[in-house]
């Protein structure tokens, strides 16, 4: 039997699902060169050079893109999954909205750190890019 959250609790699994794509988008500065190598579209030396440029000079663009995508994902989650569609409803349930935004931001930051500095870094070391 599947557990369905009540109206007052936060659906952390649903919020995590909403943050996954923004985390990947924010990590594309280092993930893209890795994908190029894995698909055979680039050599390891080209990927290392590309990663240096993307992470060194343009990391803020990827992080900003991830943050904007996170904002859109949270908006879609709140309007479609939670059912808060008007400003009046959002004001009435402001604590719930604040909790969802805080949970999504926290999960996004933790997910970004674990994914980029854990998984992508480890695979990059195995492949020999970094």
C-alpha cells in the first residue's frame, strides 16, 4: 500500500523529483565534457580543456540556469501538484509555500553538491578528464 501524504505534510519525494532536472542543468559545466567523451564525440584532452573553460569561466551561467529552472520547477510543483493556483491561496497557505521553497532549495543545493562533486567528479577521475 502506497503512502499518500496528507494536506499538512510535505511530499519530499515529489519535491525531489522536481529538483532533479535543475540539478543536472546546473552541473552541465562538467557533465557535458564527460558525456562527449562517453559518446566518443571528443577526446579526453579536448574534454579536459572544455571542462576547464566551462567550469572556470562559465560556471556561474550553469548555476544561474539551474536556479532559474529550480524556480520554474517549484512553481509548477506548487500549482499542479499542491493545487495552489492563485495569489490568495498562496497567501492563505504561505507557510506551506515557504516550506516547499525552502525544501526545494535545500534539496537542490545538496543534490548539486552530491551529483557534481561526487558522481560527476568520480566518473571524470575514472575516465581521466580531471
